[in-house]
C-alpha cells in the first residue's frame, strides 16, 4: 500500500500553502500538507517564501509603512 499523503501534487499543495500558513485549513489537510512538505523541497521553499513575505509585511506595518498605501 502506498502512502497517498505523499502523492499530493505540488500544484495542489502550493494552492493551499497560504491557507496552511494562516492556520485556516482542517487538521486533515494540514497533515497532508505536512507529509508532502517532508519530501518536497520545492514546496518547502515556497512556504518559506510565504513566511518571509509575511514577515516583511509585518515589519512594514510596525514601522508605519502602511501610510504609503493610504496616500
């Protein structure tokens, strides 16, 4: 029997990564994504990019960078 969790296509995982990052996926979906991430460096890199972008956004907001968008 094969482990279907690891057969989840990258395109599906990448669509779900922003939701996974925000913690709004079900625990079953989270488990599937985590199993995929264990064996897929490309999707791990994509998740790291999402995390980095989120950190940049948070730092901009902390520094008042949102005023640029309100002008």
